[in-house]
C-alpha cells in the first residue's frame, strides 16, 4: 500500500502543472464561455510565443543550476539590429541608406548571431571568470540594453520590407499565425537536445552535482558556454519575431520578458536548484501563464491585480519546488 501511495505521489509531482492547467481552463470555461473559442486560443498562443521561446532558452540555464537575467535586453538588441537591415529602400530615414534591400533571412541570421554572441560572452564570464550567473547576466542586461540604446539613439526603427514582416505575421495551415510555428520548432529542438544528446545529459549532470559531473569527465566550462549561447540564440530569435510582428523595433522592447520566461520555466517544473526539468513541463508553464494572463483579461480583471496574481503564482511555484526537493 505504501509503495502504491509512493507511485501516486511521484506521478502527481511529475504532472502537477498539467493538472493545474486543466483545472484553470475548466474554471475559465465556466466563468467566461468566450474563453475557449478558437480565436481566443490562437490569440493566447500568439501573445505567449515570444515569452515561450525565451523560457525554452532560459530553462537550459536553470537546469544547469544557473540563471539568465539578460534575455529581454538581448532580445531588444537583436531586434533593433535585425530591424536596421530589414528596412525598405524607399524609406527616407533608412538606417543604412547605402545598403540595398536584403533577403529576410539576412537580418534574421544577423539577429541570431548577435543573440548567440551575447549568450556566449555571458557563458565565458561564468565559466572562466567564475562570476555567479546572476551577476554575470545582470551585467549583460545593462550592457545589451545600453548598446541597443546607443545603436538606435533610443529611436524606433520602422518601415520593414513585407518579406521580413512575414517571418512572424505569415499565416499557415489555413490561418494559424506563423509565430506559433517558431515556438513549436524551438520546443522540438530543445526537447531533442535535452533528451537525446550528450550535451543535454551534461546539462542535467551539471545542475544535479557539478563536482560529480566534473569527476565523471564532463567539461563544465565548455558546456556552460554552450548553455548560455543557446539562451542567447533563443533571445535573438525572440527579438526578430517581436520586431517583425510589430512592424517596428525599439530599444525598450521586451522589458521584463526575461522574468516571464523564468516564471514559465519555474511554473513548468524546472527546478531552481538545478538538475530537474523537461520541455513538456516548460510548455505547460508557458500555457499556464498565458491562460492566467488571457483569462484575467477576458474576465475584465484590473491589470494591476493581474500582476499581483502572477507574482503570487510564481512564488507558490518556487515554494512547491522546494517542498518537493526537501521531500526527496
């Protein structure tokens, strides 16, 4: 009997976020029938896609026992840099007037490179200077935001080519926003890395016990660089999608998005103590935050109350995580 209860407890611990998500959907269906409409669900997924991509980036950092506070700023920097290469030739205030119109893939690749470079710098700082991830990425937050402001002089970068805007605004499968496909693609890549590659296994090993991982032959420094480069890569993609979706980019965009990404990963079961987490759980966390945001909006709840509710849920998720770890 005790063994059966133990198995039930393990099952509940593993799938808690999914039960909570289902319960929230049922409650909102009862309170507001308009919640569970196709249009509203598509809007929910669209609005959470960028934050979801950031969550899929930062979950690698958290699984390794670290954190990345710079993803919002890196997304802003990547977005404005991509935007400066995506403007139409006819625009009189073009950022680079002497550069011809470039294929949309060029600014996309530039943004991914900028994001990955920022992440790699953070990884190098953490791996070789032994600066705590919290401090290193906090510094990168200020640096990336500052560079974004210097690059644009804090002015918006507008007037994109239609091809560039289609990166996020394209409709697929009869009307599904393409930005959702980007989230799905990154989720599949992240899931494959964590589940089937040596790099993914090393991430869990580093987060579980760094000393034991080193004794087992894991190159801690090399893997840390890869972890934060991945997070920066995801931030670069998020910046492009934000700019392409809005039709304009500005250095202040994505402010606070890194916290939403961390919150989604934490709610989804990625342990702040490291070594525990899964991509399905992160996706459930993203959806849970989206359901909360969207549901409270549909119900007409005051935006400031929404912030309070979100904060309480984040603290509760971390407290639950600590309780589960203590029980283990």
